[in-house]
C-alpha cells in the first residue's frame, strides 16, 4: 500500500488533488489538503501527485 502525504506548509489549497481523487484528498476549511486514505482503486495517486502545482503531495 502506498503512503500518501501532503506537506501542509507547501500546500496552497488549489483543490486539484481533491478534484482528481476525492476518495483520498480533502481540502478542509483551513485551505489545506488532507489525506483521507492511502489507496484508491479508481485513480493513479502518483499521477494526481504530479499535478500538484507546488509539489506538496508525496506518494511512497
């Protein structure tokens, strides 16, 4: 299983991760993306991470 993390100090809350994979990511009221799960059967988490404009998402 992958380990997904979001660097809160880098995240700008653009919402692309949540838009692309709402099963794993959620942008909360504080404007920061949070990880809800470490796996998704319908999306490629590395692809979602690569779309982050500030490279705040890591998938290991």
